């Protein structure tokens, strides 16, 4: 339907990209939401939450302030991965560590 609407000039081409970019992750999430959560899925959820919450939320801000003079002296193409990749990886390891220690059985 989107291809026809874009071909007729009713919708701009960015709408097709947005529909695919939003639709595929939503379809994948609906598959995992309907499944019974296994130990592996819980651990993956903790890794993702650790990478995003701890990595971006707690580590990247202090690293940015700490290494601000160094970051300003190098190009942003190099500085951005030097800040984001280690903080996300460390956050994922912390999330994995928290996920390993958790008891996944439901409360009775």
C-alpha cells in the first residue's frame, strides 16, 4: 500500500522508510512478547537494559566531562566511537552480571 501511495505522489518517500524502520522492530517485539520468557531471553533483556541504561545513562556522561579536553582535540568521527563503544560494552557486561545473579522464577 505504501509503495502505491508513494508512486501516486500522495505520500513522500520517507514514509516508506519510516514504515519499514518502525514496522520490523514492532513485529519482532510482538513475537517475543507472546512467547514465554526463558532464562536466555531474560539475560538478553538485562544485557540490552544494561547497555542502554548503564552504558549511556551512567557512564558516557562522566566520561564526556572527564575527557572533554582530549575529545575536543581529535575529530568527532574518531572521538564519538571512543566514547560510546566502551561505555556501551561496559554497561552490557554490568547488565549481564546483574542478569546472571537474578532468579528468573516467578514469585508465588
